[in-house]
């Protein structure tokens, strides 16, 4: 079966590990969010692509969910010694090599999709990883704090400011001029199932949907689209989804996120057993809904979630 997954950061990567275990013989194509990308020290860093590549390739720092295992920080310390910032974003020595190779290939004229393919040749993630676009898209967050009203890069909002200040708007800068990367629309058109993992609905999956043509391709696809709620019991399992959902006027509940994606996009939606009360309202909204355990405590629990999503896809296939 051909499965397409729109994935963001840590939640998306961890879900994919369970999906691979649940569907070992299937062909999985991951459309990765690049709105988290940031340019630092003359290098292009692609956090969500790297998190998928490292997690599935066996290089991830497991507790952090980002960056490399067995990392060292000499380059970061030397940059700080030169007074060259920013020092709030943790780039390790091993991770720097990824960004150097990526930046070197981009400078040689390779598109991000080709660069990603080359990096994955080393890591062998066991999925096809395609960036949502080869064009530059960077998510910025509009905030107002002691330093006044301004837009900050998503990474600064999340990593330096810890999403403590209220996000007033989420701005996927460049999205309106971006084109889906080669293979993105074809993968969606040829998919047997499309899955929205428990990634951030605004800055991860939302940013992928902001690339012109993607939402329409999903709406027109024959494949059922099934999502898994990143919100359990009214709060995100990890990260700052509640803050960015508020910025787009969506309540942090499993049901509200389903309605936010809408029946034009979603055919099925999984909520955690803690949110079973939300099932009728989601079904009312025209989206098939089931309550199953959604905590990705280990690969087997995640595989069970993936199997439940694939089963719901078969139910709604019609
Ligand atoms: N997340 C943090 O909370 N702190 C960091 O210092 C940090 C560094 C970092 C470096 C490379 C990378 O690929 C990801 C990194 N992340 C860090 C995660 C990053 O903020 C992700 O974009 C989010 O976790 C959402 O996907």
C-alpha cells in the first residue's frame, strides 16, 4: 500500500517509527514541513526534515527528540567565544555536518528535495522524505511583549522565548509563492491512504497545507485522509500547539482541531480515549471518529495507533 504522511517535528517523527512497525511492507512517503527552517552561521538548518531523518535513521537524541545522539558542542562553544550568536539554538558538532553538507549542495544549485534525498542516502530512514517545497518558507510569529509588537522567527518564539508570550498571528513567510516540491502532488494523487500524524496542526501540518496546491490535491485525492489528534485532554502532548492554535482562533481540544482541518480535508479522526466524549460532535461534523489510546509511550503503542488509523481509513474508504 502507498501511505503518504504530512509530518512536522518530534511528534511526527515518533509516529512514523510506529507506522513503519505497523506497516513494514508498505511504501511510506513523508511530506516534511520546512517552515521551521532557520539560517544560522551561514547554514540552512531544517529541523523537521532532520528530526524525521535522524529518528528513523537511528541517529536521534532520544530524550530530546531533536539533534544527534552522543553529541559534542565544541563549535557552539567556539562561536560563543567569538561572541557570534545566537547562542540559544543548540547546534551540536555532529549536527553541524548535516547543515554544512546541505548548504554546500544548495549553493551548488541542488534543490532542497535533492539535498534531502542525498542526506537520506546515508541515514536510510526507510521512507521517502520530500520537503513540502524547494522554495524558502519560514514561519514567523507575531508577538507583543516588553520589546514591542514584532514578528520573530518560529524557532526564536519556541526555543528562546519558550512560547511564553501569546502568539498573535502565525505567518508562514513565503508560502504563498512556494511550489510543492517535485513528487509531492504526485505522491498525494497516487496514495492509497494519507495520514496526519499528531504533529502541530498550525506550524507543522498547517504550514504544509499553506503551500498552494497541497490542500486541493488532498481534497481531490481518492485516498482517505485520516488524522490523529495531537491534543489529549485539552492539552498538547508536547510542544506549544495550544499557543499557536489560540493564535488562529482554535480551541485546544481534539474535536476543535478536527473541525479546524474540516470535513473537506479529513475523512477520519482518532482521539484519545480521554476524549471519547468528543466523538459524536466530530462525527456530526462529517468526519468519522474513533477513540483509541494516543500516547506514543513506545514503538508498540505507536504502532497500535498507526494500525487504528489505517483501519479507520479502510472503514471510510467507502
Ligand atoms: N529545540 C529546542 O527546544 N531547543 C534547541 O536548542 C533546539 C535545537 C535544535 C537544533 C537542530 C534541530 O534540528 C532542532 C532543534 N530543536 C531545538 C527542535 C526545533 O525547535 C524543532 O523545530 C521543534 O522541536 C519543532 O519541530
